[in-house]
C-alpha cells in the first residue's frame, strides 16, 4: 500500500513577482513516496517477559515468590534470550518434570504459574499459541477433617523436646486462629501483653488485632527475654550483613543480629515435630493449627458470627469448613451413645 508524500502535488511558487501558482507537470502532481506499513512486533526475549510479568506482583510477595521459582526453572530450560513466541509444549513439559514426583498441590501450584504467565504473554500479543495445552492439573485427594484432636495438640505443645520458640509459635497460632504469615510477621513493639493481643497485618495490607490465651501469655516473656525491638520470632542464626540473603532492617533484631524466622523454616520444623504425634506419620501443617482452633471453637457451640470475629474472614460462607464439625465430634457422639460400653451404676 502506498501513502502520498506530504510534498506530492504541492504547487510551486513562480520565480517571478507574480503571486500565481502553477503545477509544473502531471508527473510531479502524482509523485508518491513509499512508506512501509508497521510489521509484526519485534520478538520479546523470555527474560524480559518474565520480568514484566513478575513486576505486576510487587504487592503480593507470596505469589511473586512462587511464580519466580516456576519461571526461573522455565528460563533454565529454554534460555533467557529465546523469544517468547518460540516457547513449545515440550519446553513446558520439561519445566514441569521437576515437580512430577511431588505432591499434587505443589505441582498444581507451579502449573498455575505457567498458565498465568502464558495468558499474560498472549494478552500482550507476544505469544499466539498455548504451550501448556498438554499439561493437566492433578486431582487432589482431600481429607474431610483437617482438625488435630485437642489431646494430641496438648501433647505436642507440652513436649519439652521442642524448643521454646516453636512451642510459643504453635500455641499462638492455635489460640489466635491467625494465619502463620501474620504471627511470623509480628514485631515486639506490636505486642500488647497486658491485654493479650497483637496488631497483625492481614492479607491485602489491612491491620487487625488477634488475641491469645493464658498459656501463650505465660510463655511469651521467656521467649522475648527482655527484647524491646525486632521480630518476635527470630531465626536460629545471625543474618548476613550484606549480599543477596541479607534481610531488610525491619526483619532484623538490633540486639542479637538475627533475622526473622521464615515461613518455610517454621513449616518444616512443625512438620518434623508433629510427625512423632501423628499416627499416620505424615505430620501436620501450620495452617492446621488455625483450622483446629476454629473447629474446636465451633464444637463448643460458638456461632458463625463469633467464629468470623475470631478468624477475620470477610464472608460467612468461607467458614463452612470450620462450622462443619469433624471426626473428633463424631467419635464423641458415638462414645456417648454406646450403651453397651457404659458402666451401669450399682
């Protein structure tokens, strides 16, 4: 296609004094310039696309960390400079092979990261096909009741083989029914020990109070040991002062030089310790402490509105898994109704 030049057909002023205009020739009047139309966009390198995609999650560090792990593996397989348009189902399959032997939840989490990245690239017109079309999510085998029996929890909380830091963390998670990230993010100045409460940062950045009971109130002073600043739950080792692994100043204790205890480390330690108390030998997760706390409150007759106040869920409908009483309640009802095993009064 041709576009006329801005100068084409423009009349020229006569060289004399006359103000007349004339067109010198038909050829000049129809003179055209060839201007090429815009072609397809230049190929976008994978590393540039990944950086642009991850930049959208600056306010969601948890999501960003998960996506970063997945896409780092994709970059290792495909190469940083490969064009996004050259991504193939084979490259995606090689990327996901790393988690083939892992749990279904873990594999599905990384697959979701790839699917989200692919959708983003297609919206930017960097990718016209779907390299993840051959990959399927794994079916999850869900257990109906995630609550840990109270007696088992009490043995876990009072087991002296576990360090004080872990026992305080586990009790606070159970008694406050808070999310693990919220309690691990506590700072010493944010504690109100007199009222047995603390100000936590919720998902989305909102601030709210959580409340604990007498056992946690008795253990907290021993854990703090007079500290007035820094994170409540500290790592076991001193944090590096420089380099990629150096923590932010807000995550550093000025007295001990240790950084904040991380969620993966806390989860690992709880899994290892709870394996000894789990009859199946699989151990429990930190989230199950929150789940157990709410389920046990529901078993004591607390209303859905009261559970919402404790858990800080935004909608009552999300409390269904806690209001629905589980295996422990079923066992108690069965035992109470078993007349053949009751002792007859003389």
